[in-house]
C-alpha cells in the first residue's frame, strides 16, 4: 500500500486500467448493462455514457495527479483520508444514484 502513496503517473495508469478491467464487481456491472441493453433491444451506443462515466471515475486520481503535478502529493492523501473517514457518505451517494437510475427507467 505504501507504493500507492508514491505512485508515478505510469504506475497509477496501469493499476487503474487493471482494476477497471478485472474487478469482479465492475465486470458484473458491465454484464448487467449489456444484458439490459440486449433485453431492451437497444444499440451498443447507449452504453457509451456508462463507459465514459465509469472510466472518468476510475481516472480521477490520475487526472488529479496529472493536473496538479507535485501539488497532488499533498492533496491526494487528504482525499484518501476523507474517503476512508466518510465512506458511508460515498456509499449513500452511490445508492442514491442507483435509486435515481432505477426510478428513471420505470
């Protein structure tokens, strides 16, 4: 875990890409989106917003590092600490997002 705190942009990109491609929960979500598109006879183009939004969320730490450079060394640990201390807030926001998505599909 210590290596993550001093990650280079290249290492962060590779790790983020691997996590994006091989996390079981992400794979299940991706298959669910695909199955929903197939069930509703929708074009694959309808998945583009999902893919872009997911890629954006995965890339946020890398984007912060690239945009802020060495200043990110001070900011990213504070963000990680806040996320750890307030993980329940993040979880509630994700649940709210899924509720809104579900209600909009009714």
